[in-house]
């Protein structure tokens, strides 16, 4: 981060003013944190609590929740939920990625694993965001990581706590260096509570999953190009036709020498007849 020392001093002052929040571990373990973290991403704690309760109540177990379609998940949390479709797509992708590794909706393979392996495991899950990854490994595995989403990053930039050019990953890495491993969860809870008191700013478009659909603008431009080509072809045909007509006119055979001589003889004959008439 640019001017790291200057912003480190600002963060120390900022941290003293943060509200103190209670740290609550999810009763469903690491998978519960995965689900809840997806609901908390770019949302408030109140919204996430209500949505999580609806999802758990409507499912027989966590695997049943995983098997839901995206539209069913959206229906559970409500279509008015911030980025409802984007977050449910990510959640389903992450749960399926875990199931593909574990053949179950649990994470038994990380028992006794080192913190580096734990970080790598979650960072390589398909569809996972920086916020969800850092929150899960911090809350469930005590890895030194700070969850940062668009709302958090925008609020920290607006308050001058981090540099204005800082990306989400830049801010997350920098904050992790400013906080001791034992204090990570406490700082995350405090920062998130503080963010909820700040004005809501526009969320970056990059957070939504990319689609492979072609934009309609491209189709329109291509159709225009086709029309232009047709017009130019017609114009060329007209020009060619005009040239052919001009050639036909120019290719008329000039009068032959014999016909020219005949016309001269006729004129001479006419002159002789006029002379004879005048003599009489």
C-alpha cells in the first residue's frame, strides 16, 4: 500500500474509536460459517441473521441446502436481498466445490492441517470471494486474515484509513499485518459494525459473476454493417450498369467510307441539276 507508515498510524487511531462487538461462533461449524459469510458479504448483520435462519429452517440438512437451485435460494432469502442472485451463485459454487473434495458437506480433511494449507484450501475453492475466504479461516481456524468486502473497502477509503487506490485484496493483506492473530476476529466484528453506520456506497460491478452472453450492442453494429454492405453492392451494380450503357453508346460503328462517298456523289448530282435549270 502507498504511504504504508502514514496509514498505519491512522489505523491505530481509527481502531481505538471502533465499537466493541461480541464474537459469535456459528453452531454449524465451518460449513455454517461458509454459508453465513456469503450472506454477510456486502450486507448487514441483521440481513444475514434473518436470511441464514430462513435457509437453515427450510432445509433438512446442509447437503439439502447445497442441492437447492439458485432461484430457490434467492426465494428463501428474498429477491430484494442485496446482490441476491450473485451471492447465491457463489454460495452454491463453493458448497459444490467442497462436496467435490470431501464427498460430503463437511471439511474433515483439514483436521490437524497447518494454517498455510487451510488458507490454500479455501482460496482455491471455486466461486469464493476474499471476504468469505478470510472470514471462514479467521473464525473457524484462527488464521490471521481480515474479511474485506466492497462496503468495507469503500468506507475505509472514504474515511482516509487506507489509500484511495487500494483494492479489496490490498486492504485485506495490509490490515492483517496491522492486527495480531489473536485479535483478528475481534477487529473484524468491530469494523463490520462500524461499516453498518456509514453511508451506503455503490458496490463494484466486478463482484457479480461474469456471463458469456454477447451484448446486444454488438449485434446491432453487425446488422448495420450488413446493411451497409448491401447498399454498397447495389451502388456498385448501378455503376457497372451505367458503364455498360456508356460502352454501348460509344461502340456504335462509324459510317463507312463507301456510304460517305455516296452522300458526296448525291450532293454533286444535285448541284448539276440546279445548274441545268438555270441555263434554260
